[in-house]
C-alpha cells in the first residue's frame, strides 16, 4: 500500500486497525515526531496498542546507535515498526528490521554479505522531508568509523509507505532546501548513470517535471499543493535511483557531511555543476549503453534551456535562490589542506555509476577547480 496525499493518515489508521497490529515500535527523531505534528496523528492510531519509542540522536546513521535499536527490537519483539523522520531515521529502521544480531553487522558490511532471508516485522516508512525517497529504495546507508557503506537487498525496502504533506510543510527552510535539492540531484544523476534504463528514465523525467517548477516555492511559499508535488518528486527520484543509482555528486558528498556537518542534499549540491560539466565535455568517452549527449539534451529540455553552460548557470541560480551556500571557503572547507581526508571519504561504489570513467586525479581536478 503506497499512499501520497492530503489527510491520508486516515488510510494509515485503517491499515493498522485492519491488520490488527498489537505491538508497535516507533523509530523517530524528536523534531520529526513532535515539531512535525506526527505525535497528534499517532495519538489515536496507537491507542490500545503496546508501544515502544526510540528517538535517534545521531545526525547520520551510525553503527553504535543502530546496535542499540536492534537490541531494543529484539527485546520488544514488535509486529510493526513505524519509522517517522528523514533519511537517517528511515535508514535506521530499514537496517534494524533485517539485522537480528548486532554483532554481525560489521562483518556483513565489510564483505557486502547482504543475504537477508527475513524481517523482524512489517515496516511502515513515513518521511518528514521531501528529499531522499528512502521510503521506496531497497538500500540504506550506514556509517562505520566515518566511512559510508550502502546495504542493499529487497528485504531492506519498507513494506508500506505513507507520505503525509502535513508533516512536511512545517519543516525549516534550510531543511526543505537541502532535501529538495537531493531529489533534483537524484533524478539528474540517475538519468545519466551507467545503469539507467527506460524505467528509471521515466521516473527521473516525471520527478524533474514536478521538482523544477515547485522547488523554490516549496521553500519560500509552501502550501499543500507544492508540498505534495515535491513529495511526489522525491518519491519518484527514489524509484529512479533504486534502478540506476546515483554517481559522482553523491559519491563526493559524504565526506562533506561527515567532516563538516553539511546536510546531505546541500553536500550533494556542492559538486553537481562540476560533475555535470565534466560528463558533458567528455561525452565522447562515455561508457554508457545510451548516447550520453542525447541524454543531456533530454535534461536541457526538462530545464527549458539550450546547452550545458545554461544548465550550469541554472543550477547555480537554483542553489542561490534556495539559500544553499556554494562557496567552500564560506563553509569552512579548505580543499587544499583537507583534500586527502575528503578523498578518503568518497564512495567508490557510487563513482562506478558515472557515465565516464572518473579517476582520483579527476576528483582532484573537480574539487580544486571548483568556483
């Protein structure tokens, strides 16, 4: 059951009552639950149920906190997990639902052994941001010793998702700016990823048709209509990357979040212009099964522009309007000094999805020549 729309918490209530869930484990963040208004929605839904709450404290999904969550789930033995929050909360819930022994996680991740056979319980994902589309993806992010890993398996994917715009419309402007840009970046990256196919391309195009005209108003003049459209855009971008995956901008984003505390979507925005220029200007060396220049032409049409330089200008303008700082120096990032540290945190798995081969020297060029 996949629901998006105004007041659809009634459908959520119906699902919980009809399935007769008795023990509900809520995984959320304090702001996600109370400031969004989710507490009011779940007050009636959880009535006469045995309920246990875990409020995450970490900014990123980290191993030690995940272990605490798994211990609680093993002890409580819920027949339903409800995750209410942003990407970190949803990733925690997706991971905690498939790992039964917290002591096995590091070995599983290091060996990419994700042969999951069962889940603790049914999982409902309810995002409080319009961004990552994590409610529909079969993978989740986990950080171990500041290194980012991706856990992927169909069992990781939530059983249900409900997108309730009333929980999203009240979020802070900077959060909307960051998460909304993540949706745009995911759709763009998936369009040109080596794993892109007709299905993912369809999701990407539909996503951008919604996000491009609604993103800035969603930040500055939010209403239910543009919030629903950005929720749909994020959801569709999540479906696109489930197939095609992200590439360069996402690969390079993780160290900016880990070492400088920059929100994920904002971190992605820092290098997207440089990667797009690099891809297009080297399209003759494409390793894709499709014509990379033709795919860029499709992007230009969606943005209603003519060439790569207009795309560069438009992305800069969008970031400026959204209030996403694009200057490394102003963000306290010293690339020349911290280059090796930043490079160590780049995700090689995502780099493999780039439409041209990106080597370490290319990354250095992208980071050092950024303007």
